[in-house]
C-alpha cells in the first residue's frame, strides 16, 4: 500500500460514517420515519429489506469509488493533462 493510499484511509473511514448517516436519514424519509430494516427483521417484507440493502450498497459503492479515485495520483488518471 503506497503512502497516498494510507493517507486516504482516514478520509475513507470518515466518508463511510457520513454515508451511513446519510443513508439512514434518507431511508427514514423514504419509509415514513421507520428505521432501516435489518435483514433478520421478520416484521418487514422481503421487498423492504432488499430495497434497503440495494440502496445501502449503492451509497457505499459510490463512496468507495470517490475515495479510491481521490487517492490516485492526478497524472495517472489524466488530470494533469490539458484537455482544452
């Protein structure tokens, strides 16, 4: 693991915590104030559980991609080039 990736570890952790809070707040708005369903909660439908899991996975995939992309040296992803 290079130094740049190590430096971004705390950023990734903070982004994950923020993403979790954001997802929980968004879910409460979508589901009329109810908490995010646990996969083992038998009082919630399969549909609710699977939609929540899919949305949560999407949020974390985007956060992961942003942090990973930000940890790459700019010249390796073409940001150092002049695209004018």
